[in-house]
């Protein structure tokens, strides 16, 4: 009776929100970029002739649907399993299962429907290897992160980040088509998808700890051993900076083979990721744990770094696609962006300087 009454209060929006669509969007950006990178590299190797845009868009559509369903299923499982601690934290208290709008049974059924349908979708329309990495992500997120690490280890978000790093593997495997075999799903024919995986994996700790810095008390009350309250904010900041530097170093590695994609594309991408890395690293270095909280209880500099990190990750992947498609066009956009930044800096200096004409 109670479950049916709770389920009756749920809206379509509630059923959609338990999938954590905001997180899904960023994950799907990395998967879509992995597909484009694979196909653009093949296009470059073939002498930039006969790019099959329809095939690429079809693969992107298939992975988008399959990835949305499987990742949405994993997130729904997380909502079901965390229904005891979600109500204790402001950030999660309004989740549909936490507040009783969707019953645990209803959430479990929804999670199974999403996960199973997404897996079979990928098997049928992509290939078994793409489905394998999607299922790996579900199982890792549910059993390794949610059920084990989240409540027992301060390294929860570090190791658990592997679950969110698999979308490029799913996208790359789907783009390979019949050239990949389930006999060895780790053999994706190139180090690139694994480098993409590594970037997301290394990005996750400094990204999430920026949020945890000003929600430390909530995690402590919920009994989740998050770094800021277990080892303190100073230790957290130190580790964030270390991870950010390693991330920038990995990102700036020579990902692209100049003989395959051209020297301009290869070296231009290295330059772009270095510039992006300096920008993101500065946001991490600038976090001031003693800064006054804003009206929402956030540390402004930490919140800024959190949001910059999402833009940074997206731009890394988008830039890779851009330089492979047209390095000349990428240079033009880069120059325009630099002029825009310089003009904003100039306007700020003009506003801040006193008017000395009447002195």
C-alpha cells in the first residue's frame, strides 16, 4: 500500500531525474568525441577522402541511446542503494527515491529495465565489446563504488572514477564495428581510447573534491569517508593539485601520430591542452579554504574550480575533434578566443583604473 502510494506521487520528471541526466550529459560528450576521433583519424589516414558522415552520425546515435540507458540504469541503482543516506544531505535530499516519491522496488525495476535494455541495444546495433564496457561500468559503479568503497574508503571517488571513465571505450568500440572482438575487449586497436579513459579517471578526484570541500560536514553526518573531513582540507587541496598536475601531463602527451593526422594537428592539440591545463590548474591552486562562504554555503573559489573542471574536460575532447577535422579552423577559433580574453582583461583594467584626467 505504502509503495504504491509513493509511486503514485512520482512524475515523469522524477523517473527521468533518478538517472542523473546532468552527469549523463558530460559522459555522453566524451563518448561522442571518441567516435568522432576514431572516424576522423581513419579519414586522415585515407587522405581526407570519402568521410562517411551518415555512418558516423548513426554510430553516435546508437551509442548515445545505449549509453544513456545503461549509465542511467547505474545511477538509478545508486539512488535505490543510497536511499538511507541521501535524505541526510542537502544536495541529495530531494531525490525522488530519497523523499519517497518513487518506491525502492519501483526504482529497482526501473534500473533493471534501463540497464538491460541499454545492454541489448548496444549488442544489437553496435557490438558486444561496446556492450561489455557499458556493463562493466554498471557493475563497477554499483558493486565496487556504491556498495563497497563509498562507505568504507577515503579513496572511494578515486577508484570509483573508473566507472565514469568508460564512455570513450564504449564509443571507440562501437566505431570500430566488426574490427573489434569480444575475445579480447581490451584490444581496441589504439592507445587513444585508453588515454581518454585515463584523463577522465585522473580528472575525477580534483573535480569531485572541489565540491566535497564545502560539503564536508554533510558527508561526515552521512558517514561517507570523504577526503576533506577524514584527512582535512589541506591534505585534500594537496592531493587535488597533484592529480591536476598529473592530469595535465597525461593530456599533453603526444596523443596523435603526425604521420597519420599531420604535424599541424598533432602539435596544435598539444598546445591547446597545455593552455587549457594552465587555466584549470590555476583554478585548483586558487582555492582558498578560508574564504567566506556564499549564501548557499559554498566556498566560491572551490565552486568555481568545480564548474571550470567540467568545461575543461569537455574542451579537451572537443579540441581533439576540432584539430582532426580542421587545424586551420581551430587556429582561427583559438585566435578569436585569445582576442576575446585579452579584450575582457583590458576592459577590466580600464574600469579599475581611476580617472586621472581631472586630477
